[in-house]
C-alpha cells in the first residue's frame, strides 16, 4: 500500500472552473440584500471572489452582515441560501468547464487503483454534483464521496473551519498523515492544514499575473507543494509519498 491512500480535492476552481459563474449569482443576491437594508454599496462577482473566495454563500452572508452591522432573520437567510444555490446550479449546468488537465489526472489516478478519491467542498452538495457532472468528472466521485461543509454536516459551516475535512476522513476511514488535499484558496488551504492533512496549493485557475502572489500566500500558510498545472500532480504525489 502507498503511504498516501486518500486524495481529497476541493471542487471550485480546483477541479472545475466554477467560481466566476457562482459569484456572478452571489453578487446579484448580495446586492438585493444590501438594497433592502438601505445600504448603498454594491458588489460585482469579481469583488466577491477577491473578498470571499473559498467560502460558501452562507459564510459570505455572515461576513457581510458583520461588515455592515445588520442581522437577517434566519428564515430569510435560508431563503436566500436556497435562491443562491438554484441560480448557481443553473449557471454551472450551462457553462462550467474543467480546470485544465484535471480530468485527465483523475482518470490516471482512477486507473491506478491505488487511491480513494473524494471531493471536500465548502459549497452545497447539489452545486458540487452539478459541477463535476457538467465536466464529466462525476464517474470518479460517487455520491457518498462528495462532502459539503454547507450541507453534509449537522451544523453547516464553511472553510477555513476544518470540520468538513475531519468529517470526510471519519466517514471514509482516512487518516490525515495518509491523505493529500488540493486547494486553491486561503480558506480552503487553512481548513486542510488545520486538519493536519498534506496540502497542495493549486494556482492554475488564477489569472497568470496573480499566480505568483497567490502561490506565495498559500505556501506561507503551510502548503507542502505548489501546483500550477494538473500535469505536475503525479510528481508532487510521488514526492509526498517518498518524504
């Protein structure tokens, strides 16, 4: 058996280029909420990505409420969470694309038969399922190996809380020292690192001019390896296994 037995992948902008599509829907709802609160500020999708990448919509709304000092009634928040998921799924089903080279690497890993693979995301599970299905990655991730901080846990949370990684490892019987997580965001990497999992920083989904800055930030957090293209993953996996 290899030293590494479990590969735990973030989904959004790690396996699937979904963040732009998702945050476009998030911005529309966030601006509706701000308008109803009498707040003049407005967000674009790009601004939300900059401020909240790696978080789910619920976590984003908690941060916005804190920033602007208002509180949504719980039933109203839940209504917006449901609306956001519906809009995001619609966008993903129409336009989502894979992160370059991700599906090819998943196929090679699946053929090797050496590793158990799971998706560990902050996003709601239906959104994750829609993403991987649209790009043909669903065959690598059966339903019981897709984990969502928003919908899989008894108490919904979001990364950087490590709860979803701890839960996923408990369900599949994985150990942190035998697992690798691949993450693209600060909050995601922090969640995996806090769960004591070997963490790979993936920056290939960022614009080229931002990759160096993002790489430096993620490596300073404690990621063990940097990946700019999915074609690098086999060598990274080998190095971690041999360490």
